[in-house]
């Protein structure tokens, strides 16, 4: 009995005495206040960290405002450079167009020069013809005369160009001459001889180019085509008056 009482007393001393365990007492704080304080601390820490970061960059010589200003200047300079580039491209395109126009004009001028040279050579030939017509033989001619009949190969294969000058006799120069022209072409192809006449009987549209109508003289020039494989031996020109089937004048040239 005595032992039970002393054991209980000992337990009471261990719980409430000097040897009793320590007890901590905390005041109860709601959870939303704890979250609010956590958010405030995180925000303050972030602001402080950014301030420290910006201060460190400024201390190291890096200023964001200066960088943004430099970036704006760079963008402005880039836009100005692009505008200048477009302006220079426009000038280059215009210069190229002008160069193309000038090149085309030069080609046309060269073509005109060649045409004038050919015309000059033709006029010289006609001048020599007119001088020859002033001779006594030409003045006394009683019939239609064919002068300067020439046949030459043209640019395209099988194409030939002919030129001639017709002169009426002095006895009938008070009335006009109306008639037609005919070309008789002698050629060989594949070892066989052939004859072609121009205008062809079925070519009613091309026959208009062979019509004649003049009072004193007329220059006639044109082209005819044969097979590119054919070789033209000779060409005879025949001049008919009105509806006559008998030529008033003929002239034959031989091609070498």
C-alpha cells in the first residue's frame, strides 16, 4: 500500500515537477493570413531581386532605357536604309529601262542607216539610168524600154528580189501606160528543168503587185519565192499593155 502511494507521487512529480516535460503554447492563426503573408514576402523578395538585378546591370554599365533608345535608333536607321535602298533600286530600274530604250533606238537608227545606204545606192543607179536615158538612143526609142533589170537572192532561202525601171517612149508620153508585169523563171531542181511564172494564175491577190500604171517612168521592185532546193538559171520580165497577150517589152537576166 505504501509502495503504491510513493509510486503515484513519483509519477506526479515527473509530470508537474522540475523533471516534467516542457510544453509549447502557440496562438492559432487562420490559413488565409498565412498565405497572404507568404504572397507579400514573395512579392517583396521579387521586387528586391529585380531592383538588385537592375542596380547590378547599371553598376556594370548596362542600362535598359539606353538599350531601348539605341534599339529605337537602330530601327529608325534600318527603315531609312530600306527606303534609300528602294529609291536606289527605282533609279537603277529607270536607268536600265532608259538603257534598253537607247539600245533599241540605236538598233533602229542602224537599220535606218542601212536602209538609207541602200536607198542611196538605188538612187545612184537611177541617176545613172536617167543619164543614159538622155542619150540619143534613149531619146529616139519608139517602144517601151526596160532599164536596170536585176534579180538577186534575198534573205530567206529560195527568195529572190527583183528591180527594174520602165520608161515610155517620147512619142506617147502624153497618155498614161496601163498594163501588167510577168516574170518567167527558168530553174533546175533535182537534175530536172522547170519553168515558173509570177504572178501565178491562181494568185489573184498577189497579181495586184504586178499591175502597172504610169505616164513617164515607173520603178518596180518586189520578191518571188521558189523551192529552197531549186537553182534559178534565168529570169525574164515581160511587160503587157492593157489586156493584150503579146508583151510590149521583154528583158532577160541570167544568174550565175
